């Protein structure tokens, strides 16, 4: 019997990404994701619920999430479900279902402080500005 462990989610971050580095030097980011679900109850009433999901992202993708995403950012997450098990300080066994992201796609605009790292149109050199502006007129175009 074949099995499948695949998760596709679109939602908004509930907090800024939390970036840490493990002893091996790999980056790991934890994202809190809110996903809305709208449905109609048996009596015809429209209802809405919000699911809060923890997402774990690794390596360069984790660093990119930390740099470009913030609370409220819309994202598409593709990954798999993982069960984390541990024992609490009082000796109780605990577990939590998380999504291990294989891909995080940014759906909104970048954060304001990340935008400053991108070159603005007026900062480009003259030749770059002409290439970036498809409406610019140049008499030396060979066609």
C-alpha cells in the first residue's frame, strides 16, 4: 500500500520568523502560519475558523524567510507533516504536529527594511535604466 505525506498551505504569518543556528551551523527558522477555513454548517450558516500551524524551514530558505518575511506576510508552504515528541520538565510525554517546509514561496511585497537592499530605478546607471525601462527611446536600436 502506497502512502503520501504532502501538505500545501496558503496563509499569513502570525509572528516574525524566529531564526536560529544549530551546532552544525545550519539555519532553522520557525514560522507561525494562520490558515482560514470557511464552510457552511448543516443548518446553512456560514462559518469561519482559523487554524494555527507551526512550520519549520531549514538552511538558506530559513535565512531568506527571516530576511524577507514578517508578521502578516502571505506565504505558500509546500512540505510534509512531522510529529515532534519530547518529555516535559514535569515528566509528561508531549507531542506536536508540525509542517517541515520543502518550499516557501513569498506571496506579498517584501518587508520595508528588505526593500532598501534592492536597487531603485533612480540608482541605476544610465545604460541599466534604459534596459530596465522598456518605453525608453534609443535611436541606435538596429531593428
